[in-house]
C-alpha cells in the first residue's frame, strides 16, 4: 500500500500561489526602483549648486597666454576707460510664468594689431547692484588681437535679469577701442535662445596725459 505522505510531497504547488509570489516580487521591485529614482531626483537632478560650485564657475575662464598679470598696478596710463556690459543671467517669457537661466560669456577683444591693453578689473554685479564676483584681482596685459573670456555658468543665478559686468581697461598709447560684449545662450522649453549685448563706455571721459584720446574711436 502506498504511503499517503508520498502523495503530499509530490503534490504540485498551485498555479495561483506561484502567480501571487511573482506578482509580489514585481511589486516590491517596482517600489524599490521608485524610491531610488525619487531619491536621485531630489539629491541629484534638483540639487541646488552650492556656493563653492558657483565660485568655481566664476573662475571657469578661458584665458590666452598673452593675458598676463602685471608686476605692479601699471600706474597712470594715457587712456583709461570703464565699460558697462548688460548681462541677462535670467530671462522671462510669456507673463513671467516661464523663465530660463542662461550661461553668459564676457568677451574682451583687443582690436589693436600692434599694442597691448591693460585690463584693470572685471567685476560682475547682480540686479540689485551688489558685486557678485571679481574675476581678476590685479591688472592684466592683453596682447595685440588677443581675446580674454570670462564665463558665468547657467547654474549661477545670482545675477538675475539685471546682471552686468564693469570692465576697466587702459592703454599707454593710442589704440582702437577694444570690443567688449557678452554672449548669452540657453533654452526655453525645446527652443534654444542666444543673443549678444555690446558694452558701452560709462563714467567720465577717458583720462589722457597727451592728446591721444582724440584719436581713439568713440
């Protein structure tokens, strides 16, 4: 006579039980993935940049070898000028319900083919008029036809809609005006946007120790 225990051991597991276990494992896996995804979204994609990261962005400039610090403050030069450059770190679209953060590149271009100019200062101000960053802490010489670029990352939103650069430059001889402008680039939705703002000379008329200022382009 067969042992009834053998039949119990060989009895197959009901299909419903197997499906229940599989479904439970799938649900558990989905929950775990959802938790990990939410954590990464909060800690990763939506993480606000820290102050150290923003300061690193301030220093992310692409400077040529001919942009070199001077051994002293360069003293009084024949031509000295101050240039204001509008920057749009943030722009609005529609009824101020859509905004975009833009990356900005300040470009200082020496247009003289023979003479260097001195860049005394590059300062970045926010919408309230407070200085956010000072990109150089001493005068630098910029060689003939050379360009110095200073970069503000799109993640650095401290400037706002009314941000601006003040660039102080000088020269010890008659030179053509450098071209100083800001290039903004970013996107709103699926559309890319980019534009340029040209710097304008502000403050008192450039000083001069000789008549060379009359030969400088306005």
